[in-house]
């Protein structure tokens, strides 16, 4: 079984996230995709973040019509999942992706394949992630590309120990970041035509100003934001 793991703050989850997940499901034949909201994202510890419960609720609403999309409590602050399916840990340390991946794989079969979903903007910083090299050993990557990125940009973003030599990547500069990039110890599936210029920051600002959100959010999520006043006053 092919399983996708899509982590992030999801503050809020928007149509760009769903477009990436749908494209990844089709491209990699994913039987299910776990949407994992981070409790303490390492790269956003100093930024204000909506309560985990709100972000999880919005994911549940956004994915309700997609049977392969599963809201996940893998990084929840609680010590147990009420449904008993997952066992997140309550700690004060950031939610590192490698820890989440290893915990998830404990519940998978050896024949299962894990795919990590990520946007190319975030992938640019992958070498700075905690135990980045280990991540590439544990899963394949599905990266949503965008105009202006080349295969060389993707290859050169890899951790130094996995980065190919310059003479290998030289021809990549003229190739758009699409297709599959398979290197020694690295498998990256690049998705094109899924990029949407949607900013979570802009959505929160629009919500705070009382502007319509239907262009960016699923109706149920937009209604949730409006009824809870989630981003009011930011």
C-alpha cells in the first residue's frame, strides 16, 4: 500500500493543500493520505498559531468528502487518540518530521511505501531539517513544483551528503522541475500544474478584515472560520 504523509501548520488548510494532495494521490497511487497538523512546528515556534483543536477541526471539514484523506493526530498535544488508532506523544519539544515518520512506520507493514508531501518552497530548506538525511532513507518525496524552478534547484536543495556533484547537476539547470528525480538514496516525484498562489497569511488577514474566503477555502472551512471568529483581531 502506498501511503502519503502531509504535514504542516494548516492555519488554515486551503485549496492549495487539497490540490497538492489530489495530484499526489493520482501520481503515486496513494491509498490514503494522512494530514498531520503540527502541534509545535520547528520553523514557526515564534509565530502565533491557532490552537491545535481548531486546525484539526478545519482539516476534518476540508477532507470530509475525500475518503482517502485522513485527519491525523500523530502530532497532537494529547497523550492518546480517543479512537485508539494513533499514539501521539505530549512533549515540549518541536514536532520533527523524522520522529513522526518513524512513529507512523511502526504501524505500517514492511511492504507499505511512505511518501512525504511538501511544496517546493519548503523543500528548498530541507537540508536544514532535523536529521534530513534520515528522512530520505525512510520515505520518498512528492514535491509540488512551481514555475521558475529547475531540476538543479531541487537537486541542490538536498542535504550535502546526498547532493550530486556539480557536473551531474549542470544539465539540470535547463530542465524544469517536473517528472521524477531519482538519485543515489533519493527519490523525488515532482508535481507540476498544481501550484496555486495562496498564502495562509493572506487568508488570515482577509478573515480578520471580514472579507469573503470562498476563493481560498472549502465552504465548510470558510464557515467555520466565520462562525468561530478564529482570525479576528490578528
